[in-house]
């Protein structure tokens, strides 16, 4: 009665004890008997088996029992004697042959796992090597493409520099020619109206080559036209055929047209405004002067009549030319009418 009361008290208080356990061998079986006096039914216990140990958990009990021999835990049986409150676990002992076979199976499984891991590692290494080769090929292709682009850029830069130098040489030659023409005109003094008309005709022809021809070197033709026009302007001024004009305007003529040269660099073509009446010309525009813009305006009375619908202009880097068609095919003896009766 005292023992039963003690067990009940321990169970009530939640005390965990290790039950008594004995082991014995019967043939090829290992029997483990565990005394569980306070256990009421087998459903309250939990039994875990392994080849080398036994673990039991029940209300008020916990036991971990090492086994002296290896067993086949998957073939074990257990029986609970309710009268004696004893659990008997029967476990087949692993024989030497079984143990060797089990060891060989484990070794074979381990070897197979090692082979599989090695094959996976080799596949990963091969894939990494293939990616590295592709990346190296892509890098080499990118380097080649970059080299080709660099070479093309160098070639384009060289051509641009050569073209720029050629344009500079042509401008220098045109300016030198213009200076020569001015020098000759100055030394010769006043010339006849016929000589001025001939020079003006050459200037007008040069302008038409610049304004109408879409092919060839535009800058070179513009410079040549400006040089010829400058020569004509000098001839006209020497012949007394021009009234005073703004310093940045010169003029030329032939039988069919009269041309005006605006010697202003950097003209903004979108700002150009030209108003033409039969005997009057008004021109206004803006030109860049460094970072700023400067306004230019000129209003001219004309000595002869022009056709208001036939106006052409051409804006170049250093100047602009404006051409008006004459109503009558005659040479004007002056650009503007006289300002007084004695004109």
C-alpha cells in the first residue's frame, strides 16, 4: 500500500524516474524487460528503437537503454503484461553475416554517394569552364569591336582634320586673292563704268555657282565668289557707281541682277527678314558675336526697279549674299538715287 501510494504521489507531483530494466539472450533474440508499476495501459507509453539502443517514455518514466548487441530494430516486438506491469521487448540479434552484409551495403551506398557527388562536381566544373570560355570569347569580341571602333574614329578624325585644313587653306587663298584685287584696284585709281560692269558680271556668275550648284565643295566656291565679288565692288567704288553703304555691305551688278554681300560672319539664317519694293530694299538679321547676338538692319533706296518676287539669298559661314532681279536689263550707274537735285 505504501509503495502504491508513493508511486501515485510521484505521478501526481510529476516526478520522472528511470524504470528498472533487465536484458537476457535467448538464442538469436535479445529480450529487454522493463518494470512499469504505475503504468495503467500500454497506450500511454512511447517506445523508440535503434540498432544499438532502446528509448522509452511514459507518464512518470523515461528510459534510455543501450543494447549490448546490435539488433534489427525494424523486426522487434513488444508485449505489456497488465498484471505484472512489465513491458517485454523482443529484438532479433544481428548475426555476423547480416552485420557484414549491412556494412557492405552501407559501404556500397557511401561509395555510390561519393561517385554521384563526384559526377555532380565534375558536371558543375564543366559548366563553369564552358561559361568561362564563352565569357572569354565575348570579352575578346568586345575588345576587337572596341579596337575597330577606335580605329574608325581615328580615321574619321584624321579626315575631318584634313578637310578642316583644306578649307582653311582655301579661305586663306581666297583672302589673299581678295587682298591682291584690292591692292590692284587701289593702285589703278578710278576705272571706267564698263570695267566695273565686267567685274560685276563675273561676281554675279560666281554667286550663281555658289547658290545653285548642290555638289562640290561649297565653302571653296563661296570663298571664290566672295573674292570675285570683292574685286567687282572695288571696281564699282572706283568708278563712282556706288553711294556710301554700311561698312559691312558691298554690291555688284550685271544686266540681269544686282547682288549685295553682307560681310558679317555667323549670320543666323532663321532670323533673316528681307522686304523688297520696286525701288527699296530692307534687310534685317541677327549674327553671333561670341556668346552674344547682334542685330543688323539696313534700308536702301534703289536707283532702278527690281522684281519683288525674284529674290534669292545664300548664307555662308563668313557672309551672306542677296540677289535681286532687275526689271529692265540695263546697267545702273549707281546703286542709290541722288539725295539732292544735283545728285
